[in-house]
C-alpha cells in the first residue's frame, strides 16, 4: 500500500457511489485522491490503485494519461496551466504564457530550479470570456491574468512556498 490509510478511506467512500461490480467508475476519484497526497501519480501508484480497485493497471493508466489534470511526472509545488486555445490566444493567452515563461525562466513542461513552479499549456478551460485564463494546481481558476496580476500571484505563491 503506497497511500495513507486516510487516502484509502476516501477511495472507499467514492466506491460506495457505484454498484459493486463497477469499481472502475472510481478511477478518476482515486487518482485525484492519490495525486492530492503524493503530488503526482507514479506508475507504482497507478498499479496500486488498480490493485485496490480490482481493475487492470492499463485501465488506470489510460485515465491518468488521457486527462491533463493528472500529473504522471513530478511537478513543482505550484502547477500553473495556461490556456492557449484559440479564444484565449486571441485575448492575450499566449502573451500571458510568454510573460510567465520570462518571469519564471522556464518553458512549458519545465519546473523552476527551486521546485516551486511548473508551467503547463492547457486546452479550453471553459472561461473564454475571462481570458487569459490559468489553472492553479488543477483546482483554482485565475482569470483576466494581466502582467500585474501574474506578478502578484507569483509573489504570493513564493511567499506561501517559502513559509510551508
């Protein structure tokens, strides 16, 4: 068992939402729980979830690699995903991404040397009218991200990262 007892209890709660013969329906929830605990889902964690849910490992691997919300490689403490889909690109999404690259000194799919930030490119986040749009750690959407708002966000996250 690679996860904490609390993580398996959370997975068990998710399993109660589905018929007993449909445990594969809890794969997304289990991956999310594991990622919240570990920061990413390694092949070992994927295999562990598969064994726990009594499904083939490939079934969990397919879900983990299909959805970009799951990290199958280590990431920084703060994963910033920038929408560069066409509507956001037309409303300064690419400009915001380029600003972040310059500010952090990294490109997409890279992590800062201090391990704080990973920068990712994302597809539509469903908030085109609020672009540029960014998603923080797959959980918090940041909208209308001007250079000033990006500076403020990075400053705040650096302070939070250093104090934890």
